[in-house]
């Protein structure tokens, strides 16, 4: 019995030493590189999927056309003068529509609410817009009625990247950035 108790005590002590020695989280306490990369790649797929689902509905709500919808990686918090500590995936787009008004903002807000976003309308008299959040995804709409367009964006939350991977993420391109091809320009007459 004493021998078993000694063995259990030795095992517990050994586990404590292993835990104290560190874990997979790297020197900076962030998420391990494979986990950060996997999280960001999953975020990319999620953001693109939601943008492709919601953006056409937003355009339809104001009888407009989706001019473009593009995805890219974005840095969040500066680590130093040249790079970022964390990154997210973002999709930005534009809806062209004539006759935009305050009613258009209501229609856009309704689409976001129907899609499960918690929305807040900008109180700023200089900005006519809506911000929304659903799970780990944020969206924003800015209405420019005089100019006949709405800017839209969808983004995931910032994910910390290990220090030795930050430069690579800062330079990372997006091979398939156009979710919706840019609208063809009118031929010159």
C-alpha cells in the first residue's frame, strides 16, 4: 500500500515537472503555429461563406447590384513598426444602387437581423451605417446615398500568430481574392 502511494506521489510530481517545463504555446504565450494557421484558414472559409450568402441579399434589399466582393488578410495589432501580432480575414465589397435613403438603411438592417446579426445603427450624423456581430464574425455597412453606393465588410476576430510566423502572415497573399468578379466597366462610346 505504501509502495502504491509512493508511486502515485512520484507520478503526480513528475506530471507537475512536465507541466512547469512548458507547453505547445511557444515563447510568446500565443497559439501554436499550426493552431493559429488552422484557426485563420477556418476563419477564411467561414467569412467567405457568410459574405457570399449575405451580400447578395443586401444588394437585393436596396434593388442594387453587387459591384465587387474581395477577401484579404488584415493585420490587427502592431507588434512593432513593421509587423502585426495578430491577423484576421476580411471581405470587403460595394453595392451600387440608385435612390438610396434612410429607408435603405432600414432594409439593410433587416437583412442583417434576419441573418442572425445583432445590429447597432450609427448615431453619427456624418455616417449612415450599421455594425453587426454574429458569433465570431463582425460586419459593417456604410451608406452613401448621394453617391449611390453602400460599402460592406465582413471580418473574423483577430488571431494571435507566433512571433516567428508574423512576417509570413504579413506578406501572405490571397490567390482567390475576388469572390464576385468586379463589374465590367461600360465600353467607351
